[in-house]
């Protein structure tokens, strides 16, 4: 989530892009954080929200006042345009165009009336957004998560409010600017839509470095719930044809999960075995996986409504406030810390946390999984899936049972590249 100065707890309405939210600390604290992270070999990615700002941002208040410098920094119109919707579908013009009495005009704000959209048809806006990036790169930031990446430039009423040519052109321009300041700077976009559209943001290697794969999340969750390995296998097969596998960033949880605001362990109905299956598929599948805090210990959602249920304090111990703070947390602990806490699970060799550590260790040590080809093997049943990852001197086999009961399957290696009649030594360390 963003760390910039903002009037809201979520921080997605930025008032000042060059200031740290006081509730989090000071710029001195941030500089120390960067230094300590880098000393430990940890890269720092900021959640950068540049599609819109806070309505309390000086840019907007000056734009509303018709200040000559900022007049066109936002998307204004009067009368209200017709035919517009939420850019992701649904609603009507009145849902996304909001009246401002100071200016006597409507401004475009599809997410919330307190978050007006910037006007990227104005060179001054683009120049300022680049300067903000240079500011944080100079402070040592290594990458950005780019919020609402589909909605930067609108070219008209729905469906010209998302995934437009102008948006694609902006990301090419922005990437060039970022890489001119730091050739290794990383971007990952929130492109919340179907996989074939997500892939377009790769843009022949000129667009975003990565984009989150929401379809991976939906398909894996439902496949495990329905004990249907075939659906997930077919998704991965298709997914790999859209863009280089490194472009997709699969995940199991994030701050916006929409299946009843549930975390993975809620969806898995408290089943540690199912949670481990989800982890195994995440960390052995193609892509660049992201792990949301708490997923690695099976944290469940909190009792709060909406997004707050997925943004509860990290559960470090089974003690007061789950070891998160000695003060008073903004929101209550999700609970069950006697099971779902780092300290408890570190001591349990069969815990979800240690399973994640084991899987991540394998992924880091085995290039065939992290960077290799994934070839699916016929299991003869829709309840299980298997694939191989050919390495230089060996081949890794991954087999997964999506059924709730143990089963034996016959693996058909036809077309896998393995030679029939040849004996291959087997190492069992991948069995868990």
C-alpha cells in the first residue's frame, strides 16, 4: 500500500508524492529503512498511484480554482458527458463524473469522488509524474507497483476508458524514463482483467516489466475448491501462450481479493493441506510469484468489513497484539494466533510457514523450476496434474493431487522429451 502523505487509511488518495505519511514516520525513517533493507539484500518496491490523486492535493484545488498552471491537470467537462461508465464496466456517467461547485464543472473520478483522475494528455502532468519517479529512484527505491494501470488515458466514453492506445503509449514512455535513471528499475502493474488483455501490457518488451495475474488467482482457488486439476492445467497452458512467462506475476492473496473478501485460508476452509497445495502451485508454476504478508502462515481474514478484513496486523507471536505492536493497532488482530503466527509455525516442521520456506528454497536453487520450460504430463484423470521442468543435467517432475483423498495415477510421458525405455534415477527430495 502507498506510504505517501494521504488523508485516508488506505493511502490511495495522495496529497503529496514527495512526503511520507506522518502516521508511518518521517523521511529520515524511510531513508534508514532503505539503507537497512539494501544492507540485507532486500529490494524496495513502492506502491505508486499515478492514475489519480487526492481531491485535497494542491494540484486539484488549484485546478478547480482555474489556476492557469493547473487548469488542465485533471479531466474536466461541462455538461456531463453521456455514455460513460465505470471503466471496468457497469454504472453510468453520473457514477464517474462528479460536480465541483468551485469550478462549475464535472471532473472524472471513477474510483471515488475524493480521487480525481489526472489528465495524461497534458505534457506538464507527464513531466511531473516522471520527476516524482526520479525523486524516489534517487532515494534508492528499486521498483514500483503501479496501481490502476489500465486507466491512465481515456479516449472517450465506455469502452474507451480502459486499455487505450494512449495508456499503452504512456507506459512505454514511463518505462523509458525510469530506465534512463536506473536501468534495473522494476515495474509491476495492477492490470485487473482477463489474461489476454493483461498480456498486451508487455508490449513487445517495451511496456511494464510485469503485471499481476488475477486469472491465476481465480482459477487456482476455484480449481482447488472444486477438486478440478484439469481447469487449472488448461489455464496455465493457455496463459503461457500470451506473453513471456516472466511477465505474469501470480499471487494467492492481495489487499483487494474479491472472493467474499477472503484470504486463501478462508477459501480453503481452514485446510492446511489445501493451503499447501495452493502454495505448491504458486511456487512451481511459470511466472514471477508474489506472496502477500500472512499467506505464508495461513492467516485468515479479520472480522472487519470490506478491505480492512485483509489488512489486519501481521501475526508474529501468540502474545499481546500478536507481537505486531506494543501500542494500540488501528484494527484488531484476525485471531487464532496459537496456530497462525510466525513463532508457533517456526517451531513446527510441518507448518505452512516451513512449507513455504521449503518451496521457496527449491525455487531459488533449481533454475529448471524458476526459469525453465514447463511440459505437462497426462495423468489420465482430471483430479491430478503433473508437469516436468527439464534442466541441464536432470528433469524435475511436479505432480499435484487436487482431490481430497490419496490416489494413484499413471503418468504418460509421451511427448515429454524423455526417452521411452530409458532408466532415470529418481531423487525424492521434491516429495512432500
